[in-house]
C-alpha cells in the first residue's frame, strides 16, 4: 500500500473539525486511505458501494448518523445517499465534537444541488489526487515550498532520466490500478472499463444525461486538446450538441473529478489577461489513453510530447499543492498579446513563483520569456521561476530563473 502524503492533513482535520470529506476521482485511493485511517484510529468503516449497507442507510439515515456518538464513522462513497449527508448535518449540529465523521466521495458534494447547503461551515473538504511521483517512490515532495522560498535547485544534482522516461511515467499516470499494469495496452483496457463504469453508474447518479454516448466523445476531444483554453462552442460544434448541453456535461465531469480545469491567474493587470480556464483531465494517464498519445507516439510527434509532459507536470504540481506547507493557489497566465506561463503559484502572502514545461531536450533562451516578463512585472513579489524539461542538468538562467530537469518536481 502506498503511503499518501495527504494523510497527516486528514488526521489534523479530524482532530478539530466536526466532519471531514475526503474527495477525489474513483480509484484514486480514497477507500484504501479511509480504511487505513479507520483501522489506526478505531473508527467503524462502512461503504455505500455495498448494496446492503446502502439499503440499510437509506432505511434509517438518522439512526446511522446517530451511531457515530458511540463510535466515530468512516463512510465511503457518501455522495450516493444525499439524505445521509443531511442526517450527518443534524448529528453534528446536535453534538459538535470533532472527528465523528470521515466521509469520502467520488463527487464534489457541494456541486450537487440536493446537498449544496447541507454541511457548509461544518465540514473540511480535502481532495485526494491520483498517486504522485513522490508517493510512488515513498517520499513527500517539497518542490513547491522550495520554489516559493527561492531555492528550487538547492542540493539538486543531475537527473538520470531522459525524455523517453518522462513520457513513460506520464503515460502510466497515477491511478494505483493502472500504474500496476506494465503494458500500455493493459492500461488502456483498464481506463476503458473505468470510464464505462463511471458513465453508466456515477454520472447517472448525479444527473439525467440525454446523450450518454456523447460523454466519452467529449472526454476524447478534451484529451486531444489537453491544456488548451476552454472553447465550449468548438466542442459543441464537434459533437453536434447544443452549447448549453456541453456546458452542463463539462460541469458534471468536473463534479466527478474527471475534468480538472486550470483557472486563469487573476491579478491587478487582469484586463490584459485571458480569463478562460485551460482544460485538463484529472490524470495524464487518462489523457494519454483517451487521446491515443502514449509514450511511443509522443516520441515521434513533438506536439503530442509537449501536451503529455505539460499535463504530467500540471498534475504533479496540483498534487503537491494539497500538502504543501505554503499552500499556494495554482493557475496559468496568458495575455492577449500572446505571453504565456504554464503554471503560476501564488502563496497566501502574495509571493509568486512560476513554471514553464518544455519537451525539448534542452531549453532555449526564448523559453524563459514569459517567466522573465512576469518577474519584471511583479518585482519583489516574484520569488522564482523555472523551465522544466528533459535536460538533465539544473542550471541558473538569470535573475531568479532556473532551468531544471522535470524530475526536480519529486526529487526536491
């Protein structure tokens, strides 16, 4: 079993919060983590994926919630029974003792209309992503904290990985079941079954879908354009569906943690910036499987390699942000003049760092243009910027700028 870097935060939340909601895509490892916490802390574990448990909970949700007074509960896939969340609300209002409920869910319950107001102010939501590269290697990454301290290259030696290695890691992604399959063809089969299950069951649980066959097609379109600015009109035209329908389907995919839009960075010079989010799927392995852009193809097609490595780096940064001591927001920057920065990280105190991701074997001076412009615009607020690429040597590249190997993300 992989040790999850988010676990200490879950335990801290249980110590001072009435209910904790551990959210994330199906098969990202929520149930495994929830069971482990239940065993270590003496909580009773229940899963609503079990038909009998679901039926009993539906028959008496208030009684189940009240039983947490005797023994704290872990309730897996709690979003499957919205009325249970309402019963939990009543239970924690009657007794505000912390840590009585650890709920997990494969849907963002705050986005579900029937429960949107149920636990507001009473629950801490912690998002669990698929496995990070550090978690796969048994370590807790601290790259984002080092970057925002201005020392991303401290103690960092040359990398032993090349572009082909990074592409293989990106293609594998971070779903525990998929990572365990060595052959790309076997992973593609797993992803196909995974999506079929979600569309046929979870998606129908949260919404009425008129064009079920359009959902996989929509996901494939997004995977083929991963990292592009959201263009709902273009997607609707390709799918021959109304704009409103595609907008609604995108919202449902985000609720199920399959779609992970990257917001545009907002700042004082926002009038010059693109405001639409960029579209990414939740895991680069899922993107590669849907788009058919595995490591072998990406080696031959530079554009595919760039998209895959960008999706890989964005996913790793977002994972680290969930347990980072600095807790930065993660976004991207694009001006109407064409200046772009792949990742902008802003700390709560206003410090900013930024990252560019390149698939070329060696970064060029022009690759630092966006980072340098952001540095010059922000002055002392800008702490550090780096171009991440397959080039193995970490190198200084100017005032507060570095060229770093891509695996600096998990070796720091």
